[in-house]
C-alpha cells in the first residue's frame, strides 16, 4: 500500500512540477495533500528536495494560519560584528591607537552573532490569562456530563465564535480569562447537566514591523505570543550601530514601551520584554555614547552609556573589579574641550570618584595592584619549603627555620647561608652571613640573626653535583622555546640551565678560539646560546619574585643562587664604597665571586666557598687588595696564614674589603690521582696509578713485563693531549681545504676540481676522529735504552698486541686487502696481490706505515730495491695522484691523514 501511495505522489508531484514551469502558481489538490501526509517524514523531505516543492504547500497549512518551525540551522552573520572604532562618531576615542583597546568588543552583541534560517517562537507554552484573543485564534471546548463532545472553534474576522448549540458568541476584546469565564457560564446556563473545559488551541499569527538599526529590518509574521526579544531574533538582532539600551515599541504612532537589553543580560530582568500586537513597530534607534573599560575588571568591554550614568555604574556593568585590582589608582582617558585627549585620575574607593559622571568616548582603566609582598620574608635554596613567609616583629632565623631536619634539605650546607637585606627604599641591599647549624641547632645568638621586613634568606647545597636538575632544565627549555626552537643537543651539554649560566659566569672573560693552541680571535657567539643566556639572565635576576624558580631553587648551584645578589651589588657600587663583592680561587670547594657580607673576614670567605679541598696549602695564601687613591689605584699582595685564619687568630683572619681576591695555593709537589692503562700482552694488564716523572719503562716493569706472545713492533701508544692537538689540526686543515676549493672554483666536468670528489673528500676529513697515537719504540725500551723511554701523562694507554702475521694494502689499488706476511716478498709483490695500482694512483709516492706507527717516505728509502724491509703488521699506502686533481696540493696531506687515521683505528680495533 505504501509503495503504491509513493508512486501516486511521485507522479502527481512530477506533473505538478512540469505544469509549474508553464503556470506561475498551482494549488495542490486535497487528495494529493492527504496522500502526502501519509508518507513518512523522511520520504516527504526527499520528495520535496527532489522536485523543488515547498513541503508547506503539501502539508495542508492555510495561508492565514502558518505552522512556524523552530530554527534548525544557525548561520554566522555575513559581516563581522566587531565594531570598527575608526568609523564611530567623532566624540569617541580612536581605539586603533592602543593594542589593549583593539581587544575590546561591544558588550551584548555576541547574543546576535548568528542568524536563524527560519524562526518561530514556541507555541506550546501556557497561555496567560491576560492574553487578548482575536481573529484567527482557536478555542478548544470539551463538554462532558450528559453529553461528551469536543469542539475546535476559530474566532472569525468579526470577533465571533460559532458554537453549534449556542450560536454565534462575540469574544472581541476579551482576554483569555474573561473568555473562559464567560463561555463556561453560558454553557452551564443554557446546556443543563453539561460541564465544560476550555483551553486555547493554535494561536493566530500577527504581522509586526521591525525598523531602525536592526540587522534585517522589515515586516515579519510571528506568533501572537511574541515579545520584543523574540522579534529581535526574527530580524537577526541589532546591527553594529544599533542601540541595545533603548529598544522601542510603537503602536498606532505612540510609544507604548521600551526595553533596555542590559537589564536582561546583566540582571536577568525581563520585565520590559512586553508582548507585541499586530501592527506594532519595534524600532531600534542608533547607539548612544560608548564607554570602554579595561584592566582589572571581570568583564572588560565597550558599553553603551545612558544619561547621568557614573563611573561606578560602568564598573558595575563590567561585573566589578577583580581581587588583584587597585581601584584607588584608576584613570579615564577623555577628550577635553580643546579636542585633545586628557587623563583624569579617579579613586573608585571614594564617594567622589564613584559619582564621577561618565562621558561618551571615555576609556576607563582600572589599574592592578602591586605584585610585591609587604613585609614578607623570602626563603630560597636548600630548604624543604622555599617561598614567601610572614614577618613579625622580633622574628629570628630559628623562628623561620626551627628544625635542621624538618626545614633544611638533607644536602644543605650547614656552615654558610646569607641574608639579603634592603637598606633603603631605593632597593640598595647589604648581605649578612650566618651558620645555619649554629643558628638553628645551637641557638648561637651571634648567628641566630634578627630578621627584618622583606629579607631574603638564602641557603646553599654543600655539593652542587648531587642535585637533580631535570625540572629546572624543563622549565628553562619551556621558556626558551618561546624565542627559539631547541632540537637535540644543539647546546653544550644536557644541562640547559647551566649551559646558559656558564655564559653569564664568564662575563669578564672573552670567548676565544684557538688554532694550534694559540689564541687568535674572539669567537662569534652562537645565536641559540645567546638566547639561552638572555633567558637565564632574566630568570636569575627575577629569582626572588619568580614563583616557579623559587620552587626549584633547591636544585640551583651556589653561583646561580648568588648571581642576582652579586649583580645587585655590582649595580649599586660607587666610587665611595666600591662594589661590595670578593672572590676566591684555588683549592676550595666552590671558587668564584661572593657578596661581601657585613664584617666579613678571610675565614668567612673560605667558609662561603665550601671550605678547603685536599691539596690546599694552608701555611700561606695570597690576598690581593685593590687600593683606590684620589688620583690612581694600586694592587697590593699580602700573605695570609690560613691555619691561623681558620683558627680565628686576628692577626691572620684579616677583614676583607671591596674587590679583594683570596688565592688558596696548592701544596708543593701535590698531584691529583693520575693513572695509565696497559692492555694486551703484558703479564698484569690493567690500570696503574703513576707519580710525576714516572716513565713507560717503570710501568711496564710494574706490569710484570711482556708475555712470550707480545709483538713489540706493533704496539700502539695513545695520549689524550696528542689527540686533542691532532683534532685541532684536522679542523684547521678542513677549513683550509674548503677555502682552497672555493678559490679554485667548482666545476662538475673535472677540468678544474671535480665537485663530487672534493665534497666527498671534505666530508671524510670533517668526520675523522683523531686517535692521538704517539710513536714509541717499545723494543728499545724493553732492552733498557733510556733515550727511547718517555714520561707518562694522565690517561695514557698502551696497547701491546700479539704476534702479527699480516700485511695490509690500502689506497688506490684494485682491491684493498690484508695479506698473510711471507718472508722475502717485496712491496711490488704485495701490490700485485692486491691487483696493482689504479689509474688515479700516484705510485711514486707509495709509502709504508710501520707497525709502530712510523712512516717510511719515498725520498728517504730505496723503495723498489730488494732491500726494502717489510715486517708483520706493516701497512702499504698507495695515495691519490694529486696531479690528477690539478695540483691541489692540500689533497696529498688530506689523503695521508685519512689513511693514517684509518690504520691507527684498525690497529686498535684488532687488539
């Protein structure tokens, strides 16, 4: 049945569509409408879309009584509703002059950011008793008792309803309550034994006009229950120059009501939202004066101003001030009578300030309160709970930190801490030094110092190497990412905070580059390092006010914590007192620059630096003092007996002055632990501690000598200082090769310098890691020849291989390989075993790298004679012909380094 009905409808609609192309309007037949209603809603919509027919035409709705659907799609407005302040009236501020002003939007207009594609107020709400019925309304009457009937009565144009048993009844001008009472009374009087229930059915539609500065002004058909706000949504709201505070309703040319939308939006007061009647005009006048408010208010925006409103009213519109506001210091930007902008200061806490009349174009700023704490104590460093603490009169260190175990970190230095105290209102500071253990545990009155308002108490870790700095690095990396992108290990080391601070710590030292161990020039700072340095600089300078940094201050080392204090002392230094800092270097745990505390002596400075370390020479230290005269300054050096100074003897424990430097010397003939390693064919291989001046022969003797399988000519001796020098030379050579290639020009045809070969050779050179091999004659050393012996250095390594039975052939040969050593074979024969030299080989410069690392050069030996001696472990190198490369002479040296390094690495790898 459904399929047959669908076919009928489709045929009818198709016919209607074809006829509709010839005739302007066709009214669907009642049969078509009834069959269309029997279809599911999805089929109705599909047929309407497919044939371009309005479903309302086939739904049976009459022209006089339209069923209004709720909006299903809300589209954004076609134009940007943000106010272009440059087009506002001349009495308003030019908001484009202030970035903060640009961010402000007109209050209330976000209510109309979208426009509905269709609109109807809801019609299923209860009908109020005062609702005036009129033509088109439907009255539903239910009769029960002796008879049970239902009637759906329509009020006609004459204002009457046709009641079947009672005849026409006039209801014109009656409210719904009056109609229900009158009709119920008449039914009960004229229809004996019957009671009634009277309700409203479908309501009539009314036509209203929306005029003025609406988004889409015009004539609209709406429900008779519609109000002002619903009419605004019909027209898409108010446009950018329309008023939200004076929406008027005019009836028969007279003003019958007005509405201030601010009452609804700010206070939820809808009392002014009156119900509309047919023919009413909703008029939206232009916006009045505008006032902007920003700063520490809860809802900064641009508000519409009414007559006689005050600054307090504008603040109330902005939902009041925030807790962090300082309303006493508010200001108003206002145009004066001369057309110039002026500033008016207002105190929003006073009656006079609140009652200040607001004017069109005013820009009100509510300032924020200070971020400074009043009379608070700041505790940073090696404590369990760093942060801000209340100060009270008579408070001491022991009151602030009552327990060593409960308040100090387990890694805290119990001998040294400082108090940074402000000495005047201009921010100048002085430093007091105390011992936490004596102040807290022993209650020593000389150390348990009395605290003052705004003191900064700083405690330090005894050892800076044991702190977990993960969170600290995470914080600085997050902040540095705002100005640069950090990838991988682009900065020195993994400690990003320390990498940035290391640049600050060397402000008085120049960053220098070296070639061959000689300082030649200052090195241009890396951009990323500069950015990290700047970010760390700002972080450290703001240490006492940065909540995140205070929380992580326990992970910071001594010099980092002291940086803002030293920087402040340096900034406030003058010609009278000088910079109140001192320095200590040499054999102390934490050498560096320290603030000069009040009454500090030599002992105090040594304690500040963490005390002496092993190897310190206590009989004498050097104190360097700068004496500033009226015309010139001089440097004086004096000796200090550290033993006496640390014992507190006044003659040695002298008072320090500005810019003093204490140098703690090293005990004569003192040396740190140094060790070398012996590997391979010795009786007792391993690590051996050495003393100054000890030789290789001495350590070999301590290792028990060589085994019977040791092959001394192939031994490899590696030294760290040699490796560093080789790496520097390789870098120097790579730079020179790059310049030579550039000056020769680059060509891909091979006539000048083959680009691909040059690039490959340069890449090989830059990737070489120096070995640091030092040629030693182990055979001569083993038989006691003193001239062959060498003194050892820290980290030296000796490799003693077992007996070698191979000869290696490398370079420009057909097949580079390692061959078994055979007594009597010549160099030419080994080359033939590798297929002979290639076309690009320079056979005249073939050389041998001996097993011990020495090289036999062509101009120093008879290469092609039968007397050429080859030994097991030797390597034959056939270099590249530099003539083939257009006399780029550097290539000879480059290829030599590449081959020699390869041989050294291969030799070590085989041990």
